[in-house]
């Protein structure tokens, strides 16, 4: 029998029990819809994160920390005192001046900047205006941030800061552009607990982002200044060191290994952001599992539907076999029916997910993603969808194999006697 | 060509008064059954067919017969006599427990399943008591089903289908659903379906069993007319003596034997 005729016959057969076919297609639809939507969500977030990562720059900057050790919480052992180690359950090991020397001796470094551990209390337009809670981190040269207005900080910056775009309105600026160059007040508590004020100016306004820096950034000099004021002034305890490598093209894994051998934990900014990806991936895997369970249920539906079809059409199968249809032909007709259910369920599921995703994107970018420039909640690259479509059809074919085999093996005489 | 010794063996056996069935018997045992078929005009020859069903007495108890090309043969017998089993085996829908069936000089025991499927598709036509039409499909689709299975293209199928519908007087019903036809029309459609592949043999299993007497006569007349005009062999299975009498030859089966 011609392939085309097999397809035509199988479609006609599916149309005989419209409701049953529709329900079975519906089951496949639900599973594929779930998986397809999850896939779209994953692609959307991943493409955003990747674009943001691409914006981060600073491929040659390593964030170096002491290798953190987590002591056994139930251990009763008495541990030797280490001035770089914070006491308590989750003690963080800090780095000191000796570490800077040690890392410089590893070689290949261009510059080593300590991360100054400081805290600011609030930001305000001036002494008399409203104060807003604020957190700031030290700007590392080479890190790129997406800017709404103004510029990034420079290495020699003294008084400039950048603020996230969300601070623009509260601080009383009409726009991001309006904020550039304006003076604001940062306040921090010094080591004796007294509030200190520090006048700075806004050098740039950062776009909101899910990855990278979401705080205000202050230049190294300012970070150090506040750090010195908040500690005894001579302390050298750094949570991390920013190490700029001489050669941006250096084999990062090899470099990281060298640091690791020396007892440090070195990561690029990308590694650090990568952990976000891991969290997202875990969520997506869970969602995909739900979709897969729905699809598994759908395959049982396909098996059931085809067994019913075989039973209903027993005498017809008998006739076709009597008229010379081979086992292969009968198998192919029923397999084509299964594949069609898979095809229609998957196609409709994918189309529905694209429609829902497009609407969700429009809603999201107008509401809770408003400030995240270039973030589509869902993305729909073609290849994974072709994969899902193929997967749906293959799954249906596998589900249809047993009923198809049963049909192909029917004894024509028995089948013709069947009523 | 046959080896000389085989031909000599056949001639000497015949001269010694051994029946053809007896010669075949001997040759079938020696694996030469097919060879003999080339000597005579049989379209089908059965040699000592035995069919046993599990835990039952024999349905067929050693049936040998030969059917000539263009002949119409009625197989008659009461229900349970084994006539249906015999037809199923002759039509290759069933396999004998032992014995040999030779069709057009080929021993069916040596054919693969696919060969037998092709044989049925191209050489046999079937008319059943219960019609086995697809009521939702058009008459044209139903009548061309054997050609569809054969893998003939749609254009040729429709052309041959229309010719066939004309031959059985249903050309005006071609686009109508088979389910909408009357009983007599349905069986005419089945005759068309049986003949469309230009088969050598038609098997008709109680073809008038579901029809009134008027339609029965019409269907039987049509079958015999088409069969004779086209030189097709007809094997008719029936319990109706009047129908059987219309055929060239009657084979009566009782308790799995030809009587």
C-alpha cells in the first residue's frame, strides 16, 4: 500500500470516533503544552541571563576568596584561633595583606584590589530631604553595567557613584538623565556608631537587572574610605580580592586551578552569576517533570484509544488481510493513527504555548518586568520546538506499537467472524 | 522444464492405472508437487488436506481435489461439515495441518507470508455473506480497496473503479456511501470489489445468505455471467442446493470428506 493511502486511511479512521480522538489528542496537548511553555520560559530567562552575562565584561577579573570550610556543627573540638576567621557557626575566612602578597607571587596578575567590606545606612538628596535605605557595593573596574544614563565609574574616581534606576524618582529627579551630575548624600555609621555624611555626585544610572550588580556602586577609594572609618583604620580583613589577570586570553581553568592549589577559591563573575542559572534550571526541571508525567498519562490514553479502535475494526482488519494487506500494512495504518494523535496533540500544544507565551510576554513586559530592559519572559527558538514535536510523535508511535502489533497479527478468519 | 525422469515417471504411473491424485501424492512427498501442475490445466490442486483443531476431531480428513481454469465449483455441505474450513484453506486464509495446496503450480507451503498476501491480493477475489463493506466510505473507495492495498495510484484506481462499478450497475452510486445501499446493491458492490484486480479465482462464501430470493437470483446470475465472460474460476460455498446446481460441478463435503 502507498504511504499516502496509509495516511489517508488512518486520518479517516481517526475521524470515525471524533470525541475519542479529540480527548486523546487533548491529553497529549496538555503534556506538550506544559513542556513547551516550560521550555519557552527557560529559553527566555536563559537568553536574558546570557545577554546580561555578555554585558558583564571583565572576563579577566577573578573574584578570589579563601577556601571556605564549614566545621562540623556538632563537633566539640577546640579549634586554634585564627585572626582571619570569624567565630561562630558559619565562620567566613577573610583574606589579609599576606594573602595579597601570596596571590601576587602566584604570578600572572595585573592588579589586586581588595573588596572593602563596608555598610552604608541611607541615601538622601540632601541633609533635609527624605532618607532612603540603601546598599552599595564596591565597583570593580572592568565590570560593565547596563546604564540608563551617565557613565560607569573609573578606577581613579573619588566622589562619583552610580545608582539603580529605581532610586531616580524617590530622590526627586525627573529622569535618569536629570540625575546625572547631581549631588546626593550617603550616610554611614563610623566605628563608634556615629552617623557620618558623605557628599557624592551621581555619575551614572544603572538599568535594573536580574543579574550582576543590583546595588549602588561606589568607587574603590570611597569604599576604602568608609571601610577605614568603620573599622579600626588599620585592619586588613577582606571577604574577597578582585584579581585582574595580565592576560585575558589565559586559560581560565588553569588559572583557577593555580589559585585552588594555593588554597583559594577563584571565580569569574560569570561563575558567580551562573548559580542563578542553576536555580532556574532546577525549577525548570521540576516543571518539565510535571509535563512529562502528563505526557506519560497521555501515552496510556493513546494505547487505550488504539486498542478500542482495533477491537471496533476487527472485521475490517480481517477483510483487508483477506484482500492481501500484509502485516506491515496493518501495522503501518495503526501506527500512522498513533503518530497523527501525537502530531496533532504536539502541534496544538506548541502553538497554544506560543500564543500564551506571547500574551504573557506582553503582560509581563508591561507590568512586573517593566524595568528589566530586553527581558522577554518566554522565548521560542525553533529547534527545541521541533524536538518537542518529534518527541511527541515518537512517544505516540511507541504507545501505538502494541495495539498496532495486535492488529497486524489478527487471524483474518477469526477477525471476519468477529461481530 | 521438467527433468525427463519425472515425465517418464508420470507417464509410466498413468499407464499402470495410478490416478493423478495418487501420482501427486507420491510427488508431493518427494517435493515435486508443483512440477506436476505444469502438466495439467489445474488452477488449484489440493492434495490430502488435513486440518485438525486443538482437542477436536478433524475438520478436514484428507481432501484432494483439482479445480480447472474457468470452472465454477460449488462446495456444499451442512454446517460443521468442513466446507468453510476447506474454502479458507483453498483461499490461503488458513493453513492445513498437513497436505499440500498447489496454486498455479506453486506449492503454498513453500511460499512466504508476504508471497501469500500478494497472491491473495492479485489472484483472488472474495465475496462474503456479510459484505464487509466500509459503510462510511464511498462505493468507489470500497470497490477499489484491493487496488489500494496493491499500491495502485489514485488516478488509475478511480478509472478502474468506475469501469467496475459500471459492470455491476452501480456507476451512479460511485460517490455515495456504501452504507446507504440496499442489500442487493451492497452485494453487487462486493462482486465489483472481488473482480477489480482481475483475479483468477473468486471465492464466494454464501454470497446470497443475507439477500431475499429476488436479489439472490440477480446476484447469482451476475456472478456467473461475469465469471464466465471473463474466464474466472468460481469457488462457491453454500448450503443451498439450488445455487449449487447452477455451477459446473458440485463437491459435497461431509464430516471432512468429499462424498
